[in-house]
C-alpha cells in the first residue's frame, strides 16, 4: 500500500512538468494522423497521466 501512495505522490509532482512533452508528442501524432479537437485534448491528458505515472514509478523503484 505504501508503494502505491509514494508512486502517486511522485506522480502528482510530475504532472506539471509532463504537460509540455505530452503536448509535443500529441502534436507529432497530429501531424501524421489528423485528429479531432476533442480526441486531441483527451490524448494529451492521457499522455500527461501516462508520463507522470511512468516517471513516478521510475522515481519510486529505481
């Protein structure tokens, strides 16, 4: 249980730092595959969450 809490704490801190890389990744995907505006926004939020969780996991277990 403590591992999950620490991972989420590390991930919450990384949310702000992962917005710019997520926007760049979504822009790159949008250049290759045209996306609707709503899917573009949802994909950006999903990538922000994914990158934050992955960095949180790395910080906790590395």
